[in-house]
C-alpha cells in the first residue's frame, strides 16, 4: 500500500499543469510566420487521359487543327500499304482534322442497316471507310507510275502541284472543271430526290 501511495504522488508531481509552458499552445510571432498562400480562385479541372487514337489536337477556340495534305479531292492515287495494297482509285472525300481520305471502291466495310418502316427494310450494304493519307501515293495514268508531289509557280504566278517523276501538273483548269461538273451533278441529284418523294406521296 505504501508503494502504491508513493507511485501516485510521483505521478501527480510529474503531471503538467494547464498553465505550464509545455501545456500551452506554442504561438509563432508574426515576423517569423511563413507566407500566407491564397487558395486558387479557379481550381485545376481533372483532365481525362485519352488514348492516342482518340486525341484530337485543337486550337484555343476549340476548333480542330487542320493538317496539310499532299492529296486533294479528284486525285488518282495508288494504295501502298494495308489490305488493299496495289489498288488504284479516285479520292472522293478528305478529312483534314485527322488526315484521312475516302477512295472509291477501296477499303470497303460491311454495314448492317436497320429497317426504318415498311418502305425501307433492313439490309446489308458495303461502305467506303476512310484510310490514312500516308498509305497512298499519287498515280499517273499516262505513265502508270507512282510519284511524290512537288510544288512550283507558273509564269502567271499560280502555284500548282505536279508529279516529280513525270512532271504532270495536277492542279490544271481541266481538272477543276471536271470537279465542278461532278459537284453540280451531285447537287442536282440531291435536289431531285426530295421532289420525287413528295410526288410519290401525293
């Protein structure tokens, strides 16, 4: 019992009072206090990490960056890589934001169409899928060779593309006339289709 009483007295002697230095909160003088950092008004938003083939490079105004391409609509090309290697076709569409092109009757994919009423039953069709422009080269029908593209300025000050191997000019006035006529035909067909549908309905 005497030992327990001595132990309790020693513990009370060692206990810290609330007014002691160690029992009080240590305050730092304002001269030694660290710099006060203000919280950011616009916190950083979480950026989703997209995969390489899902990323789309954009401008500050959120519009996609358009890539320079060595081919244009109406050019005759030859596929140099992929499943359709060696095939020759004409470009019908280009997509500058990802540098891909659509070639007539090349890279055909099967698409299953759902039925849209009694007039349009379901069907299986073939569509032309886009391919990357780096998988094609410009083709000369006259010489039957592929060639890289070059640029030169004519005497009238017009900058044109030409085939380096053959010297054939691609951006000629005849080619532009053909493209314009083809575009007019497409618009005429598109305009005639709704008129035919309204006539059939009446």
